[in-house]
C-alpha cells in the first residue's frame, strides 16, 4: 500500500495540538464512565427490567468495538482529522439523544451513537505520527494512549457528584458540552494530516468484521444473564468463529483490505495486540473492585463505608498517575525502547495487584493501590502505540492503532464479564440483596495478576530494539516525511528534483503514473530536492513532476519488482514565459 499526500498544503502543528488531541481522548473516556455512579439505578430510572437495562452499557461497547477499526481505516483513506471530528460529532448527537429521554429504546440508540467516539484515540495517535517531530512524538503518543484512563479516573468523582446533587440527565448534557468543546478546539488547533493510503474502503470487510465482533462480544457481555453453557451463548460464539474465519479469508484476497492481516501477523504487531488484551483485563479489574469495596458499609466487617464521591476521589489517582507517567515513559522508551517499558509497566501492575491482596482494610490503602497500578498501566498503555507505529507503514497507522484499541476493549469486556461472574458467585445475600465478599475481591485481584503474567509472556516474544526493521517515529513535515518513507519502503523510485542549473527544487509535486494512466502514488520533494515513491508492482511507470516557476516534466522508468530502489533524477525545465 503506497503513501500519498494531499494536494493542498496543511497547517503546521502548534504547541496546543497534543493537548487538544489528548483532551479528545479524555472526552471519550468521560463518555464511557459517566453512567458508573447510576448503574444500579438504571432499571428504576428507565422503568425497565435489570436485564434490559444492561443494554445501555452493552450497546456502547458493541458500537465502539465496531467503529474503532473502521474509523481508523477511513482516517487512513480520507483524513484522520476529518474522521476524528466525525466521531466526536456522532458522540455529541448520541449524548443529546440520551439526555432527552427516560425510556429504554431511545437511551440505547443514544448510547450506541456515543460508542462511535472510541475511534478518536487511534485517530489522534495517527495524527501525531504524521505531524510531530521525532523528539516530541514519544511522550505525545503516551499521553494520548493514557487519556482513556485519565478521563475515566477524573470523570468518576465528577459524575458521582453530579449524580448525587443534580438530575441524572445532566451527565449527558455535560458529555455533549465537552464533545462540542473538543470539536471546536480540534477545528481551531489541529491541522489535517497530508498522509493518505491508496485504495478504496472495504465495505464487505467492514460488514464482516462488524458482524463477527458483535457475535463475539454479545455473549461475553450477556453470558452471565443467559448462562455460559446456554444454547444462545455457545451458538453466538460458534457463529462468531465462523464469520471471523470467513472474513479473514476474504481479507487476505483483497488488495486494499480493511485490516491487513499479513501485517497483523508480524510478531511485533501480533504479540503487542495479545499483550494489549491482557493489559485491558488488568486495567478494568481495579475499576470494578475498588469502588465497590470503598462504598460497602462498615457493618459488613470489611467494607470501608465511603460515599460515592469520596470513593471516586480515592480512585481518581489511577488516572492522574497514568497522565504523569507519559513524560517518564518518553525518557525510558528513548533509552531502552517500548518493549522494555511495556514489560516494566506490567511488572509494576503485578506488584500493585499482589500488594493489593493485603491492602484492603483502609481507605488510604486503596489510594496506594490506585497510584501503583496507575503508574504500571500508564507505562504499559503508553508503550502500545509506539510498538504498533514502529511495525506498520504510515499509510496503515490509523487502522493498526484502531485494531490495537479494539484489543484493549476486548480485554476490558472479558474482564467485566469474568469479574462480574466471580463477584456474583462469591457474594452472600442479605435481605435478597447480593453483597460482594472480600473473598471475591481477592479472587478478582488474583485473576488480574494472572492476566498480567500472560501479558508479560507475550511481551517477551516481541522483537528486540535491534530487530526492528521500521522506524517508530514520524517526521515533522511533508517534506521530511518523503525522506523518512525511504526507510519504510525500499521497493520503488527515488532521486532528486533539480532545476535547469542542477540546483535542488523543494516542494515539487512528483506523481507516479502506472501503465494504465492511473495515479499510483504522489509526494512532495524535500528541501534538498529528494523524493521517494513506492511501487505497487513491477512494470513501466511515468514520473511526472511540477513546481512553481518551472516547466512540467514527464519521465519514463521501469521497476523490476525487486527490493532495490530505482534512482531517477528529474530535471525540471525553466518556465516558459509568453512573448
């Protein structure tokens, strides 16, 4: 798949670009967390059965899982900023729909639309890769990746405060307001990336992946209600396996698939995604256990008797610590590489959960657990996009990071289902009400520790820093990007654009045309006149070049299809001035 640039020059990224993109990620996390304080009250608020009320949460999960890889691919094709704005706009509409209803079906519709915002995080990471200079990209991607935890940690006490003192619909109005603010800031501050992938959008692939994901995630989220061995649950899992296998076969046969499975099968991508699932599992366990432990009455003998708001404040350092670790990650990764920081992060998570088994008897101990786990999860989450970006071409950044974000979502979904089942099966009943037990909390922490151990094993299989064959970071402009793409793709044409006197011509548009007269790629020359263009296949091509103040040039060249670049210098004639 080749790289192209847009015809129009784009704005240069400002110092506010990274904070604005990170704010978009935080807004997404707020959307996910805002209903946590009222989960137990949803059946009453919506006048429905508890089994029906769970669809308010399930619908967001399913739409987010479906939208994330699709929006990533659309961003690669049509512009990451454009798709980021689209994701946020759909979220705002969904929040307003939910804010204006107290009945189940419209609420599910609104929450489904809100799930589309999940694509904002991989799109933001893609924009950073395309635009930021090398020295700033590591910490920027770390902050963007951690924003989901930062937003969740900060939103929990805020949402609890609103739920206690205002109408619960205010939660959705607040989310809509944050979404509108994020859209305005993005329009004002964030430029569009000039990078585009060649090809068309794989509609059948999107449908197949969507169906397969829904069939897989639906029984995970509803298995406790339906029964894990029921015909419905097992039938959906079987159908999911069939659909995803057929989808994979189809994707392998396409020239421009929704997800490049060959790239996904590379060890650097495959083991990163597998480790991401385990990190997602471990992240969600603390979010499920600590708030319940803190809010249980002291009369249980182990509950800590805190209010909803206080519990949220005690858990909030989980997200704050994740944010603080972003610059720490950048320094560690620059020195040792993202593989080492991922392993270090998961070791800290394991220590946090291990220590947590004996730190559940006081509120301050919950604060310690949140800080330690926040540091570990922050390092682990920050490492994931760097590992993905370093293993895929720039034209696939959005789709690849979208798939990685999906893997994390699958991890949190599995965690929610498994921990929910553990807490339910270990609960004791008081007056018909199921009360979680300390045994259930400790088993949940052990499960999280086991998940991290599996993730560590996956991380050990990642290629080392010296084995990496692709650059991790992006150049700071479209001119430098042309040079950096030479390191990513050797098979193609490269050379310099010169004027009639042999001096280099910067920002000349160089277009690659195949034997059928179709554009196969395009780029801008760098300051020293150099350019690089990948070729999709061997054969004859025409290289057309043009620049302001020079006459156009078309030069024929043939590529043999091997891995060596063909050197072609393009000498532009002087501009013709009419008499």
